[in-house]
């Protein structure tokens, strides 16, 4: 999925959010990469639209944003954020909703909403807290600080830093393509669960994969010291 707005910083508006959701709803067959064209992944919401926005408009906009982020969570395959340049505000929240984040060395990330007198609206406070803990999440959101690629890696926000972020993201997607889709789908679902929900679901998922042909292929290949060729069933 390419974010390609007329502005080089790829601000997110309602139309862009709806297009992202539409692609994720229709294309549910393989690992997806989200990447921004031009100078940035996405520098966040289009601030010009905020001047005339009333409470009811803000609710609708945030609700749409949450729906898009949730569509990433419910997408049955991994979603990779290939981040270059700025990933700020809603753009950072979009990256946080993805399963894997790869960034370039010059990437800048953060939640600057507090400096505008507002708060993050697309789930960023909750997803950032899950990744970096309450203390770090509060500091970043309450100061509006930007963090660079190295600090993002230290905090566990990004998985890797790469000069060739799109190529590296495509390599990871290719690795996922060789793995059994049922196992990938279940692992993603389990990781997204809260601990109080996840334990029983993990037991159920462990039993479910033993009903697939892929589990037999994988175990036999391991015992025979061969590379498995999964069939997706």
C-alpha cells in the first residue's frame, strides 16, 4: 500500500484512511507492506482540516482512524510498515498498528499532538504503551518529543534499521510467504490478545494447527533435515 498524497509529507485525511481500509478489507491473501512515497511515511493528519473541526467531526475522524488501525489488527497476514522520513502523529499511529516496523536511519517518529493542544486519536497512546511501557509512552506523548531511528530501535518501536527499507521489507514479506499461513494467522491473533484472553486461545490454537497438513510437513521436514514446502492447509 503506497501512501501518495499531493503533499510530500503524506498527511492523512478521511479519504486516505478510507482507501487504506478498503485495500486491507479486499486484499486478504498475503503479507502487506505500507510505505509512503516522496519525503515521508506520513507526517500525520492534515492539520489544515482541524481549524474548522467541531467535536462531532473530531469524533467521526478519530472513529475512522481507529477503524483503519483495527483493520490492520484483523488482517489475517502480517502488515509491515516501511518507514522513511517522518512518521508523526497519525502517521506514527499507523506504523504502531502494523505488526513489523522497519525504518531508515534518518527516520523521525513521535506523537506531537500535545503541542497543538490536542491528543493522539488513532490509538497511539495504547499501542505505544504496549510496546515501550507506561513510563516511556507517557513521556513521549506528554512532551511531544521526536525520536530518531536508533532510539526507536532501543525502545523496541522498530524491529530493524535499514538503508534500503523497501527491499528489506520485501525480503521479510518473502520469508513470511514461505511459512504456513494458518500458523501465521494464529500467531498474529494470539500476540494481539490481552494476557487474560490469550492463554486459553493459545491452547485452542495449538490444538488447531495439529489438524493441518502443514504441521505434518513441517515436522517431517525438520526430522528429515529438509526445507519444508508448506501448502497452506
